[in-house]
């Protein structure tokens, strides 16, 4: 999310993080009105575009809030119980 703010927003941004009861929540606020999207995994040729898919894949939740000044993108990932087993 920070990478997206650096690469795409071209505005100042603010990062906020909170750890509570085994859940890590990170939010990034920037001044761009362009919204992120959940892109499918590809064959590894694309540069970037995997961040939200990784959060989604490990059982996290994410969302966004549009504001008059831009947007806030947030993600929450739970403790070890929410992380899937290693894949073969």
C-alpha cells in the first residue's frame, strides 16, 4: 500500500499501523482519487500489482474509504490462526 502511494499517488501520504488482540491493521492515506483494485495473480511477468492479492490470500480483510482529499486504503491481518498452511 505504501508502494502504491509512492508510485501512483504523487502526493504526500500518511501511514498508520495498529496491533491489537493479535490483529495488525495498516492504513495509508493519500491525496489521489484513483482507487486500488484486486488483480489476479499472474505468471510472474508483471511488475507489482500483487499487494492486495497477497493480503486477500492470507485471509486478511481490506477496504478503502474515499475522502474529499483522496482515499484511505486499509488492511487487517490476523494472528497465526488466520495464516494458511504452507502450500506444496
